[in-house]
């Protein structure tokens, strides 16, 4: 079974790999749902809670910001 921190680490690597620079900030606009489903063989029902928990953990660690929870936009803070 995959731990929540493992999901957060994987999501952070994905965000870093897909980040672009906009207005001097590194941002990622790639949707996490499809990638998480493929990467971890998750159903749509499983992926919703996992994505939320992973992003909240990254926010708690100060690695990303998510200005709007309904948007795919993630801002890297490093």
C-alpha cells in the first residue's frame, strides 16, 4: 500500500517536471487526476481524495501554493 507521503513526493516530482515559468513564477497547469490514475492504478473515486491530500501536504510543507482549489494551477514556491 502506498503511503500519503509517497503520493505527495510523486506529485511534487510531477509538478516540477511539468512546470513552466509565468510572470517570473514556476507554475504547473497539468491536471493531476489522469496521471495519478495511470501512475498508481487508481479509480476516479480513489484519486480525488489522494490528490487533495497530496496537494495539502505539499502546501503544508511550503513547496506549492494552490490559489484556487477548483483549478489545476499549482505554484512552486522553491
